[in-house]
């Protein structure tokens, strides 16, 4: 194909991801990004490696709603070799130029595809949030070393970018692009607050703390429950709503019972109507030990919900302490309680911080701004010679 013809065609990109269940923050980035891309310049296929043993996988329904070019490669188990010829066939038939991976499994697959075909592997590194022995001692160290071989990398926080370079990724191959959010979709409507609180069975006199995330160890909802229990001793009108599901749910429910929190805590399970729920929140709290760039914090900032969050991952890059929200050290029950108390005791200051956070979302952290930066990486890949590592 002649050079001018290659340039005239849209860049064909395969977004490649492997995840179980309903996924998490990266799904929003991948699917909404694909939906918003300019089809005259970027032709994007979203492909998920789907485990046949997963009974609650739901990404396909979301992709259908967005009208995406969506494919699945089905695997019978985690090391099913049949996915390899299926992926090679997709790359060939779709004439893919860039395979954009998003997790340790698809990182390895993208790198192998780069060896076997003419595609350029790219990874957006969302972080290493797993907690099992295999993940922390085996998969993640191997992943970081493999990522050092990629010709281009997108880190969703400066902390992740530094970790990639620590494992050998050349600095000139790493781009730090914080997650963004669509401020047109995530917008607070004050007139809806009463109805959304009523839908949750919350009285007007109650003050609602909200938390959103997968119920997994790194999110440290146990710390949040303990801080909430201490805070509630002098504030009996407080209510905590925890949105999400995961392997820690039963343990967290037991802890809430042991702390005698009763009906002051509600676990909603997995919910997709996050914007609705924020209308019922007076304060959003993130208590994580680890994050990449937390979408839950972005959502709270966009929804003008005053925010308290731990200083992990890219959180302090999203919001500045005292300007857009309050930031507290991770793993510290008393510090988290103090930050929540500060936000609740001075609602005027909390409101000013929330307005400043909203302005930041509309400008620096808009989804449009992030998409433009990612698209610039795609163009850079196609316009410059790509350095390929030796096998």
C-alpha cells in the first residue's frame, strides 16, 4: 500500500481487555473512549477475552448499548491456547495497526502479537490492584518487566509511570495521561436530591456519606467502617451508603454488625446509576490503600459531591488538598475520621471545594481532553518509527 493511501485510512485499533464480572473503572475508559472516537480518523474494535466460567460477565450489554464494534474471544480456562489463533485472525481480518492492551494478560498477548504480526503493541497501565499471591508475587512483577519492552505506554498516574520506569521502561516511551470523565453526563441537578434520597429510604435529617468501589481488600472499606463508627458516636444522624460488590462483602457486613452500626450502613451491591446515587450523598469518601487514577473520585468531583480521599495512586494529581477536596493518609482510621469531620463541620468550605473540583473536571480532567491526548499517542505511533525490542 502506498504511503499516502495508508495515511488516508482510519487508524485501526484493537482495544484488548480481559476481565471478569462487570469490570471496573477501565471499562468506562475503554468503552466510552471507543464510543467518542472520531470514526473518520480512528476505527476502533473493542475485544474482550471472556471466560466461559464467568456467570455474571456484563460488558457485552454495555458495548451493545453504546453501539460499539465489539467482539469476544471465549476461553474455557485461564490458559486456553485457543484464544491465540482467534486473536491473530481478528488482527489479520480487521487489518489492525495498534493493539491497545489494558491488563497483565492482554499486555502479554499484545506483545506476542507485536512479535508475530505487523501491529504495534500499546498498553494503558491502570495499575496493579489485585491482592492474591499469584498476582502480587508472580503476574505483576512479570507484567512490569514485559511492559518495559513496549514501544509506547500510557500510565494513568505519575506514580504508575515512575514504577514502569523503575522496571526498565525508557522514559521517552511513557506518557502519563490521567483518567477523565464526561462532565456533560456527570452533572448534579439539585432538584433531584430529595427524590434520590427518598429512593434510598433516607430521611431529610440524615447526613449521607457515600462510597463507591469493588468490595476488595485494597479498597479498605474496613477502615471506612471503623472511621464511620467513631464519627457516628457524636453524630447519630449519619448514614453510610457503600455501593459495589465483591469478595469482601460478607466480611464487611460482619464488621458492620460487630461495630453495632445496624441500619446506619447500607450495602447496595453493584449499581450502574452512579449519577443518581450522588444526588443523595452529602460527602463522598474513598479509603483505598491503592489506586491507579480513581474513576470514583472523578465522578464525585464531577457531581459536586464534597470529597475525602486517601493519598494513593493518582488521587493527589486529580484533586489538590484543601482546594478540590481533602486528602488523608491511607490506612489511618483516625486521620480518615478527622477529615470526614472537617468536611461535615464546615459545609460552606466543603461546597467551595466541590465547585472548584467541578471546574477542574470541565477543563483539565474532561473526557474530551483525555481522549485528545490518547489520540495524539495513536498518531505518534503511526507517524514515527517504532523501536521493537528483541525477543
